[in-house]
């Protein structure tokens, strides 16, 4: 109980001091957590310019087991491969999410099979739920009447958005078969058409807007 109280105190202090900075999750397991290095800075710039957010242009980096995670109201996670949370990391990540934090996981193709197993360590009693196109995250600023957009075609599967909820609050969003980060990156990296990049950036801005206003 004492340790849990300290975690909540870290959360309160962190949100007060650093409420407008977001971070990239540096996880273990061998997956490339550092994929898409220009993605978050570009998304932040787009969101601040177009939706009125006031996010620090330089995102942080944080590990799932670090107490510093409570400084960030929004954590982004991506990659192509293996993910592993040890017991302490899973417990810390759970405390972070239940005390007001949020995790967005963008599968860069190849993460799904590993991620789902690790999320059961964090929330053994919860399941990922597919979000309908009517969920307000798809209309928090820009309208996506059909739900999550397809950004990078990989295996002809439809894009899907999954969530984990705590008392009706969305605490985790898993974007699958979309690869939003591909469209957030600098245009010369993936050579996506501007229309595709705009869809990715607008959907990312919706996620940020939804989290910062709910």
C-alpha cells in the first residue's frame, strides 16, 4: 500500500510539472522501440499547429518500469518485433494507466503476436475491445466516419483499433494494420502521398486531442 501511494504521488507531481510533454516507450524484448524517429515530433508539430494543443515539441523517452513514466499523460509505443514486460514493469505500467495515464500502441507490423501476450501481464482481467467507428476518438477534431484509416498496405487486412477501458475511460489504444507512424514520418522516408500523410497526421492529432481533453 505504501508503494502504491508513492506511485500516485509521483503521478500527481509529474502531471503538474510536465503535463504537456509526451514520451516514447523504451521496452525490452528486442523489438525496435525506436522505429519511426521523426514520427512523434512531426505529429506534435501538426497537432499544435492545427488543433490547438500545446505539447512540448521534443518528446521524452521512458521505460515501462521507471517512476518517471508518471510524468507523462501520454505514452506512445511502436515497433516491428518482440515485446517483453517483466513483472515489475507490468505492475508499474498498470499503476500508471489506472492512475490517469494513457498508452497508444501503433503496430508497425510484426508486434501484434508478442504484444497481446504481454498486455495480459498488465491487465490479466481485461481484454482488448475493438472500437466502433462511432467512438469519439474518431471525431475528436477531424472526422473519420469509417474509423481508423489505412496508412501502409502490408497484407490486405483492414485497419482495426482496439482499446482497454477502466470504468469507461479509455486507458490504452492499440492501432493495428494501419501503421499511423509510417504517415507521421518525414515524407522522404516512405514517400507516402500527401493525402495519406494527412490522414495519418489527422488521426494522430485526434488521439492526442481526445486524451488531453478527456
